[in-house]
């Protein structure tokens, strides 16, 4: 057993503080996801509500915004914000800031579509009944519409969190030292003593990402079943 | 914007575009095959294989393509599995896509009413005929919008190929920016080529979705 672990390069994980470093790298990526998700939730909900109002100017803007963000790979957006903004307007974002900007822009687009969809799926009778009961617009939203909206958007929102976590793995491409980069460093440092470290380290990272996303996916699926 | 530079870079971008599109669509082809096989196994509850398929789908749906590619390209050679970056991109995209396609096709299969299979059976068709001539075409129609959504997703995912030193669009853009520092021109070309790659599929997807919604699947 011990030979197999060493042979497959899993042994490097127990050298020094490698486990901690690897987990620290994962945490860096998760932190960026967390910030981006929080911004997306707030901005996306707001935009989604605005989109459901059927105002022409908002519709044109939101359609354009959604189309542009959704057709571009996040990697391209990352390059545009990180390299392009510096060149075009002299805006020098740190890689972390650039990532949060890009993932928030993307998350906001996805979130707003979820919110819009759920708002439009709520029957008009709900608004009319509330009005007939003498509720103000604010009260209608707070007590009738928003509680239903939250229930309908919850599975999609939680799904968005796993998508965000998976997408943040891209940040290594603009130089953030996250889990993949730490993995590469560990492999490089142990090239001589553990030539097979690449297998052990990348298999571990594979598993770490799975362990980070899978429970959230299960929760999303559970809520979806409950909502139906 | 320097049009001279753009003209100069265009051939390199065109070459990278063709490579990206080729490996992207080959990967999508593989993902369709894996997806149909996986959906078949899940729908007909094939023993043993069903558990494996479920595990595979969960594993690949809950990990990023970049991590999958690193594992396949840098990790597997240590076990003696050596593959070129091109094959790695193709296989990686196919495996990622297969897990998504399997889910799409499975829900398509579930949407076909049981009476369809029963009627086909009473007409004397065998199981293979029922699957290929009765169930699958209807399942395809139902799942087509989500399949196209997966295709768009997978084409976008090709942008991480540069991490395993495939000379794709991202790689070319990064390379040229590093060499000549013509950032604006390179990024513009990058965006234009991705739009060329994705816009037609996106339009097809919207048309399909409208058709399915308007009851095409019940026709």
C-alpha cells in the first residue's frame, strides 16, 4: 500500500505543509467565487426585477448585456478586463479584482435571467388578488411575490454557485496562485524525489474540486425536486 | 486600432480558429456518443454499468474542465498513458460534455410516454428497433434545446485548451500580445473569432427552442 502511494506520487502531499498549501490555494479560488456570487446575487436580483417590468430601454440594455456576456467564454472576458482595460484605459486591475469583476458580470447576467424567469412565471392573478385585498405594491412584493420568487430561483441560484466555483479555476491563467498553481509548484519542487507527483497532486485537486461542488449540486437537485 | 497589425495577425488567428473549431466539434461528437450511451444505460437501468455511469456523470459535472485536462495531460502520463495535447483536448472535452449530454438525453428519454414503446412492441418491433426508431427520435426532439445549450457551453469551454499548450485562439492571442504588445488588436480578433464560432449555434438553439415549445415534439 505504502509503495503504491509513493509510486503514484501521493506522498508529496504529506511533505512539509503541502496539504495546507493546497487547501490554501483552493480557499483562494473559493474566496473569489464567494465575492462574485454575493455581488451577482444582489445585482442580478435587481436587474431581474427591472427586466420583468417590460420597460423598453431596460429591455434593450439587458438583452444586449446578456447576449454579450453569454456568448463570450469567461476566459476571453477575463483577458479583456485584465489585459484590455489596462491597455485601453490605463486601468491596472490586480488579477483578483479583474476576476471578481468578470465573474460578477457573468453571474449577474445568469442571476438576472433566473429572477426574470421566475417573476414572469408567477401568475398575474397573484398581483390582482393582492390589489383586491388592498395591499400596496410594496406589500404585494414583500409578502406575496418575493417569497414565491425565492422558492423558484433557489435551485438555479445554488447551481450557479457550483458553476462559479468551477469557473474560478480559470484565474490561474491570469497569474493568481490558486490550487492548480500551488499543485504545479509542489510538483516542480519535488521533481527529483517524487517524479510521479503530477499524478498524485492533480488527482487530489480533481477530488478536492469534486468535494467542493458535489454537496452543493446535491442540495440544488433536492430543492428542485421539492419545488416541483 | 492598427488595421495593418490586424491584417498581419489574421492568418495566425484563422489557423488557431480552425484548430479550436476542429477539436471543439470532435469533442462534441464524442460527447454525443458518450451522452447517448450514458442515457441509454441510465434509462434502461443496465446493472453494474448504471452505477459507474452515475459516478462518472457526478464526477465530471462537478469538476472544472481545466482540472480535468491537467489530470489527463500531466497526471496520466505517470501511469504510462501518454497523449498529445490535441487528443487530450478532444478526450477531455468529450468526457466533460458526455456527462452533460447524458443528463439531457436522459430527461428526453423520460419524456417519451411509455405507451409509445408498448405500441411499438405490439406492432412486432424488437427492442433495438423500438429504441432507435421510436424512442430515440422523440427523445432527441425533446432534448434538442438543452443539447444545443450544451454545445454552446462546450464550444466556450475550448478556451481553456491553451493551458495544455494547444495553439488555440486563446493561446494565439496571449502569444501575440506577449510578442508585440498590440493588446487591443489581438483582443478584438479574439472576440470576433469567438462570435463567428458561437453566434450561428446560438441562433440555431433559439429557433429549436421555439419549435419545441410550440409543440413540435408532439407532432
